[in-house]
């Protein structure tokens, strides 16, 4: 008796694609249509492949239809627009061609609304670091970045900002006791409300990350993350904190959402790239529609990661305040590697991605650091629409980590630090001050975006100093 079991070759002949759909079709025919002829089965399956949407709710054929639709969606390549949307660039003379090329590609996405390139820009993955991209009802996980919600946080104290030789060991001890980097964690992590958030129980990817988030809370990552003591000087008497002009002891930290944010980024970037196929040069700019379940899920997870990053900073500064025995006069905090729902000039909602760029809406306060031997700036946003209410997040690199390790020696770094009077715990040559742009040039290029309220001069810096950690933002 001739077999009626279908082969993969026969299914391919009626346009079944290579992959899971063939297996599902064979399984369905054996389970629900075992006594039927091969002709009957092939005709039935041909109707399914020609219009799978009609069979999605069918008891026996639904699984085949689902595979076919997923395959169709995956094979559809979104085409870029032939012309890019114009955008403003700040400090163009200091921006490498690779970063400009990435921005040019991003401005051709079908979902792009507007964009801007900040003065600290350099090449990254997908959207350049220092890139600002506004989209229409779509979020791009790699447009946000791997270290979701990475931020700066500063506390100021009514204490003498004096860093004499006798006090250096005191500040170094405070940094060693109250900050952890990379794989190091506190033996007794402090609790926080963010760890009780419902998202940890409602979103699958987050369920597996809660224990890690608890273990790492209050710590900092590797790469360019730091906690440091320095001198803050308020130069604007009409500042938002009611502080008199003058110098203050300050603690400044830079870090993000640790393993929680990195795993969220990896998961949803892969999901976006699977569902939103783009030409090779734009593949890292795959987006999730915010009207879909995946888009809404990522949005919730991203915001959780941002709040978690903030909690980490607050715990760092709480520990420092307790050790100093002082209450901070003020806390200043701003973040990058994030997406915000904002309004354009016509009042329409847009999704603003700031990857290595910070909010600078009118009156919005922030900190723009330099390097460990150059000043940072406490700033007030001017709300420049041409920059999509944004500013740089720092000085920006002029040298990759690999190039820095090949070209700079530890002795050169030590000499540079000694000349600047800065003491560093744990930094590698890949974070040498020489790998960063001149912060004064970066600030000069964005005078229309922010005004300076104060400065910060680093004095005692702690970083990870572990070569295993790659650049995180």
C-alpha cells in the first residue's frame, strides 16, 4: 500500500519555505488527516500556504499558518528611504566620519521623524554615541544602547573642598569602602523599592534577572564608569539649588543599569532584528512598534532599568553621605542611553532616543563631565528645538580602547595624572585622559544648547580598571 506521508521535497514544490513550517505541516497531516490521500493533503496545504491568515485559528492547521506568517514577516526587508531627513550637527569638525555615516543611515529609516548629532559624537553600534533620534511610535533598542539609563549623579556638601596630601588616604578609603565595580558586589546589598516592582513578575525576561539585580544594586560597571571626589564651583548665583556662589566638596558618579539593562538590551535587540529586517548597514537600527506587545514590553523593561540605574546611584551617594557624616546640600542627576516620549514643535508625540546624549529642555539641569583631568560642567538646558532639546553627555572619545592600549603607556598616564594633581584608583590606559576630546571645545560647540551653572574638577577618582570589561556606552 502506497504511503500517504508527505516529504519535505513535496511540500517545497507547493511553495512551503525551508524550516519549521514543513515540520508542522507533516505533523498536522499525520495527526489530523492520517487516512486522507496525498492529493487531498497537498491541496489542503496549498490553500494554507497561499493564505495562511485564514487558518490561524484552525485547530489542526493554525500552527502551520503561524509558522508561515512569521516566516513571511522575517523575510520582508524594510527598505530605507532614498533621501535622508536633514539634521543638525554640533562640533562637526571634531566628529569622526564613521559616526556621521551612522547618523546618515539612521535619518533614512521609515520611522524617523528628526535627529541631531552632538559634539561628543563617536562611532558606536547602530546609532552613534552622541546621536539623538526621534521616531514615530517606534522604539529602537540599539538606539537606546546596551547600558540602559546610564547616568551622572552629583551630590554637593557644605565641607571644605581641600585635597591635601594628609586627606587623600581618607578620600581613597571612602571610595574603596563605599563603591564596588565590575564583578565585585556588596556582601549585604541594601534593599530598594525598585526591586519590588511588578514588572519583575510580569515580564518573562525580567523574572530571570531579579536575583542579579538585587546582588548588583548600589554598584558600578566597568569601562568608563567611576565614582570620584572633587571640587564643585557654583558660578551662577541664580541657581536652582539656592546655593551661594563658591566652592563645595562634591561626589560624582557615572554608571548604569548593570547586568539588568545589558540583558534587557540584548533580548529585545535580537527580537527587534528578528521581526524588523533591515538592510545590512542598518540592521542594528531595527525597531519595535509601540502598538505591539513586544514594543510595550520593552518600554516597561527599559523604564525599569532606568529606575534601577538611578537607585544604584542613590545608594552610592547615601553610603558616601553616611561615611562623611553630612547631609548633601543638593543632588543633580541626568541620564543618557534612554528613550523618552516627548512632543515636537507641532505638539505631536515623538519617541526621542538619546544614545550618549542628555536631555537639555528649557530649565532641565544636568552634568556634562570631561575627563579625569579636565573639568565637568553643571548645566541648565536652553530647550533648543534644532537639537531636539538635547546636549552632549560628556567629552566623547577620540581614541578607541584598542588604540589607546596600543599607543599609550602606563608611565605616560601616571605622568599626566601627577601633573594634573589627580589621584586615581583602578583605571586602565584605555581610560587615560588623552583618549577624550577637549571638553572646552565640546562646550563651545553647544553654547546654544546649555548654559553653565557651575563646574566640577576631579581630585580622587575610582574606576574598575579591569581589562575584561568592554566599553559600555
